[in-house]
C-alpha cells in the first residue's frame, strides 16, 4: 500500500501533533487501507489491460482518507473527493501529508452533490 516515502506511520503521526480535537480512529484507518489496496490492484489491472485512467472520483468521501491514500499510491492520477459537507479532518489529513513531506498535489476535495455537479467530472 505504501509504494514510496513517506511511511504511513510518519503521515498519521502528524495527525496527533496538529492542533485541534480531531481524531482518526484506528478502525477507520485500517478499513480505508484495506479498501485502497483493493482499488489500487483493480486500477493497476485495468491499466495493464490498456484502460487509461486519469481521474478517480471518491464519491461521498467523508473525511477523504480513501482518496488521499489513492492519491499517494497512484502518483500522476488526479483523485477528487466529493462530499456534501467539508469536514475538519480533511484539512488536518492534508496538512499531515504535507508535514510528512508528501503534499498530495494530485488530490482535491470538492464540496457538493454529484447529482448537481456531475458535469465537471468529464469537463476538466
């Protein structure tokens, strides 16, 4: 799951030192990692079979951890997390990645409803 630096331990260690009352539950972390392993394998298989994937959309992303992990693993692929509401933990996790030396330039969060805003998915 961690194809390159920094280690996930380093990234998630940064969450605890950032100010605020945010917490990432261990269960959430492990479940998110498990989902990402399956998705990265699937996307890699599709690519080996000639499918071009330039963007992944994480719909109803919540705090965005799955999307951020995908962005970390799929360098060069744009990952967009979309949810009806922004959560404090999203910004905290993005800052943790940055502080760990791996700003996720290929990850974006969009607040909105895919039913109302789906036009941007293919337009960009």
